[in-house]
C-alpha cells in the first residue's frame, strides 16, 4: 500500500471521484466543505480544473484503513424534482452533509454486464463517501438519476440506510424538458436510452419504434421506467423507503424539510429548521448558486406545447395500464 493511498483513504476531503483503468483504479479530488458547498454537483465541471486530483490503484485503496463510516442515507430522484435543493439543505455542519451527485457513482452505473465489479466498486466507494467531514455528521448522498438502476444494490450495501424517493409529476417533468429546448430534448433521449436496459417491464416497443417516438414520448418512457424502479424498491423495502412529491418543496417547504430530517434521524431545532428554509438552499437557483430562484420560466425558456404535454401524458397513462405499472407506488413522507 502506498503512503498516498493511506492519506487519500483517511481524509474525507479527498472524495472518490472517477473510476479509471476500467475500474482498476480510482481518481480522488480534493474538496473541502466550502468547495463542495460552492459546487452545483460533484463533477469535473463544477469542481473546476484547479481542484487537486490524485490517482491510486484499487488494490492500494482497498488495503488502506478507512475511518469508521457515518450514518448514510440516500435521496433518489427522477430529475427536475428539486433534489439538488434538498441536498444543499443538508449542508448542516455538525449534523449532516449532502453529497450532490458524486460522478464516481455515474461511472459505476456504466459498468453494464459487470455486476460483480460494479458491486465491489460500489462497496468501496460508499465506504469512502461515508467518511464524515466533521465528527458526528451523517452523510446524505444524492446520486444522479442515471444511478437509479443501482438503487437495490446501494441499499443492500448500506443496510441501515433509508431512502427518500423524490419524484415529479409527468406534466411538470415534460414541461421542464421542453423549456430547455434542444439540450433538454437530447438529454431526455439519452436518459431513455440509458434506462431501457434497466426497465422492470417490457412496453413492447422495438428499437425502430423508439426511433420514431417524439422527444417528449422518449422522455415520458424514461419517467415511467424510473417510477417503476421506485415502485419496486418501495415494495421490497417498505420500512426503509418514503416518497415525496417535489411540489411539496415549493408549496410546503418547512413541512417537507422537517419531515425529511425526521426520516433520516437528524436532530435540528425549530429555529435552525426555519433558518434553513429561509436561507439560500430554498431561495437560490440550485443549478446557478448565488442567483435568486425564480421558479419555472425565466423568460428565456423554449416554448411549451401544452397540447403535446397533454397527449403524451395520456399516452404514458395508457402504457402504464398496459404493463401494470402503478403510478401510486409507495408510502408517502407527507400526507
């Protein structure tokens, strides 16, 4: 074991960042609390080129002693569900820290057909992500929704973890994609392509069929697959999973945040809860830290065809009935 591997594994400020050499190595990035707070996501673009990066072999990292893990919980989401807002709100020194989409988990999700390697990599990665930045803190991990196919594995590797499944209603999801114009529509097709290998049902579409779907039809299929994954997890782990409609973070932010804290077993006094809800996590744009949150529609968004949104919503409801995918799929955090 190299000396630097011992240092990397022993300090939570060294985040496991990327899988390298086909999963035989691990790249770490130096990111203290301030750097993580300033980053939209824990990816290369947000952390910046100036962040120090160090590579180590998996063998050296496995051999290095890792501090005892903190309590860990997960925020899984279906995208456009205010999950980044909630993860930012978990920046609670002395109580918890929210990790916003560590990209190393995305790398693990790309290990298609290598389930044993993926599980070994995830076990090591979760151990490293579970090092608290400060004594007594819990770690709240919000993976990218690309990682949703690994939810059962992540929960199995951390048997004491609880999960919050944060979801968005389909019309709102489709509007968010449409407002982003071409880039949103390309992203939607990429997600549909990724999720088709993890779909818990067969909708009966051939590859040729998928090619002629509209962008919003592709987006809706990806949304339905994610919700079917959520439903399967909720059925398998009813005592460890709760659902939260993203709308509650806008309409009842204090109640939603306080309920999330209770679900994760985090103690925060009433005044501190109020401070968080009145603070930047709930008032700033989570994707543009420092800018005021203006809700849906910035005046520069692409137009939304409400007739298309309505037709695609009715189409996916018919598909859900056909494949037996329920849209009311588990225990709620609120209500």
